């Protein structure tokens, strides 16, 4: 069964680019346009990994990560933070986020991190 990835970003172009790349690698993709929508999709979708932007309306990426870590079912869920704000890396590391990609990024770097976190090659 294909691994499921939740992609959360308020830029529809970025979401589409990531979705196409992941689907080309046989991943199942669910998308959300802000942190609240992404958080609301966690329980019903049960993703294997989340890729989340930081600056978004309704719920930013940092608040999303903090809320996810409070949920027993998702406290160990792999999360990749994708952002233009590289100065927040330490804050995310405190929340257990080990993967951090600064925009603009190379799609190969993102795919490498996705595969490593999902244990697939």
C-alpha cells in the first residue's frame, strides 16, 4: 500500500508541484491550504508523513506542529517543515522536527528527506 503524505501550504503552486512529484514516486497525497485544514485532516486521513509550510493563514506551521505533538496518535509523526524562514529551525527542533527545508529548495532534496523518513528507497 502506498504511503500517504499530507502537504500543507497556502501557495497552490507549491502544493501542486509537491503533489505531482510525490505522486510520480507512487505516494498517495492529501493536501490542505492552511494549518487548521491540515490539522482537521490528520485523524481521518492518518498520513505517514506531513510536509508543512510555516507562514499560513488560520494556523501557522509552528502552531500546527505544536498541536500535532499534543495528539497521542501523532506525537511521533514525521514532519518536514518547508519554509522561507530558516531562523525558526531551533524552535521546530524543540518540537521534535528533524527535517527542515528552506525555500527555494531542490525537489531532489525534498524527495530524499521524504524517502528517508518513510524508510523507502
